[in-house]
C-alpha cells in the first residue's frame, strides 16, 4: 500500500473530484463469483421482489463499499487505510447513474480522514455514506 | 471465498467460530480486482491492492440470509500492512450482539483475520504468535417473523 511517491499532502476541506458510477448486472454477477455471495436478492429479480425489493435486484453492499474504497484511495495518493466505515442508507440498484463524492475532513501529522458518499446522479439523499481513515504516505507526513 | 459462514444463532452470542484457514490466492485477488477496481486490471502488480480487495470480503464474514438488511460495515486495519499473495491467514468470527427493537433484530457480527508476523514464518510455525490484520464489524437488521417471540 505504498502508493505514489510525492503525492501532495491533503488539506482539510479539500474536495475529491466527483466520479460517475453505474453498476451493471454483470458487475453484480462478477462480484458474486469473486466473493461467493450468490444471495439471490443480488441476482434474481423475482426473488428480490419476494423480499420486498419492488424494483428488483440490488447491488451487494460490499461491492459498493469496494468501489468507494477504490475511489478514495485513487485520489489520496500514498495514503493507506487504517479503517473504513460505511452506512448503507438505501439500496443501490444496477443501471442507475450514480456519483461518488468526497472531501477531506481532517489531517494531522500522520493521518487523513475522508468522508465519502454515493448518491444518484439525479439528486437526492446519499444511498451510502462512509468515513475512510488513512495513514499518510511518507512524502505527505509532517516530520 | 466468503461462503464459509457460521450459523446465526442468537443463543450463541459471543461464541467464536471454528478458525478458518485461508490462503490469499492470486486468482481471488484478480477476481476482486475485476469487480471492485476494474480500471486497475491493466496494472500487472496486484500486491498493493491485496489489502483493500481481499479484505473487503474476509473469508468467514457472514453471508446474511436473503431478506436481511445490511445496515453498516466497518473495517479496521490495525497492522497497517497489506496482505501478500500466497500469505496464509486465520479468520474467526462471532455474533457480537443481538438487540431487539419491536419486530426488528439488530445483529452485529465481528470477524478477525490474523496472520504470522512478517519476519516469523508461517501460521503453522508459531500459531500463537500472530498479528491482527483486519477486524470487520457487520451490522444487519433482520425482521422477526410473526409468531416468533423475541
């Protein structure tokens, strides 16, 4: 997790560049195969509806979380995660245009805290929110 | 990889599961990478990705039954180092708490992944001398069926 050398030190309040995201049914199937989580609410519309998901299948929470982690880490240079916490506030469905956003909450000598969210691109409350804490890369720390 | 879950028995809160031994395979890392970080597939070096991919679905982490609501998820990485392909890890999990609110049960499941310290060989060499690589805390909400007395 060494990451890029020479990445700039993050600043409190700094926004991460928004990133578009659309999860496809193929993404869900691929994640199910990788993780072993073949829960049919992620793969079968009929079963999903039986469990009250009227619009059919929903994405694995962990798949969304993984995409969020990738998003944060790709913008945080050499930082490596020490914790990542997310809340799944509403289901994420395949085929819906989403946007990931984030901002730096705090930075001290060695760590950075980033808040991140996934919401529909059309607007509305975030479906997933999270707090990512990382140890700054060697070039980002204050000695 | 996550298929080895333990039973969700509210009578067994705090009881640790049998340890699951797991070897970090290049194939699984590649599969997670394709799912979670597709843009990186062109990158030939998977090693730096291992901690954020492999541990996002820890073996032993519960596969909640269909119908439960995955409410929140936490990952802690206390060792501050990545997993390596080929490294062997041990995972233990337990139901940490079960709280009842009306017809909703809030269940918290914890899993811990340990490995041998980098400079001390494999898990089998000194099974009691390990480092905690990852701790996960999964919170789900389960609707209690009619007729079941909480």
